[in-house]
């Protein structure tokens, strides 16, 4: 193998390692996360890397991923849906079977009304990585350089996060109890008015957050990191 050929093999491998170790900045990590595929603007589902899944019931499940890939499960069969984008889709969430959101790079936000997917104006060009809401009129999207957007049912608007760290995941127990997690142990909390930082006790990257209640929340991340919040402290 020539030196040039070896370089083309090694660079993606090293980039993936660097991304896992949080050595790259937010935009550089897109190099190793974009995956391959032909997209659901004419995609082959078998060649798409899927990043997120959400469903409203056992017969209504969505999976989203690279090259605008979106699959829908009706309880029996997975079928591709036209996303009308080739952007990588990182996150998906919905308030119902007819109100589903998917997010990705370049401020991409897609909305599904039960029949078709269409783009929404996000007001940002940053990479969006996670989406969650308490209702159809209270939806949050998070992403690069501390980007947090809020949707009121009509318009997406940016909120002050107080950080420039990459944010990967968002979840809440209610409209006044929302958590966002990200790089270097970043945990933010929203009380319905402002976002504030919480002490996580770690510098590890946190990739997702979920809970069963306001006093039972989990965050997970790199190197086997699992944190639990009891309503007062993360441990």
C-alpha cells in the first residue's frame, strides 16, 4: 500500500478516536460523524447510519440518520420516508404521531405532520444534535457552541445557554424542569425562565439525558460515564 493510500485509511480512524476523546472542536467532529448513504430524497435504507429513534406507540416509530435518512415503523414493516434533505439527522422527537421533529447540521429542523416532512426556519446555521419537548408548543433543540432553541408552536427562537460547549442531549420532566448535557461534563438546567449550569463532577463528554421524574434523572457519556440526579445533586 502506498503512503498516500495509508493516509486515506488512517485519517478517518484517527479522526474517530479524536472525536471520542473530545479532542476536536464541534465542527471538526462532523468529519467522522456524517456516515455514508444516499439519503431519503432517494436513499437506500441499508446504507444509512441511524442516530436516533422515537415513537408515539408500538405502531408508530421513527428512526433518523445520515444523508437525511428517515424510516417509519407501522408495527409490521419499516419503510423509508422522503425527508427532502441530505443533511445528517441527529435527533428525533414528537408530541404525537402527527407532530414530529428531526434536527441536524446547518440548523436543520424538519417537521412531520402525519403525512409529509417539511423544513422549518431555525434561525441558526449551527449543528443541532438533540430535540425534546413537553408539548407541541414547548420544544427544545440543542447543539454546537451551546446553541439552545425553543419552539412555541409557531417560531423557533434562540435562548441564552450561558455556555459555548457542544450540547448533545436534552430532556425534561416538565416545561419548567429541563436538562441539557454535552462536552466536558456540561449539564444545564432550565427552570422555565433561564438556563443555569449544574455541577456534574466530571469532565467526560455527556451524550444523552433521560429521567422518570424530576428527582430521578440519568446522564450518560464517554468512557462508561453514568450520572444520576436525585433532585439535588449529580453523582
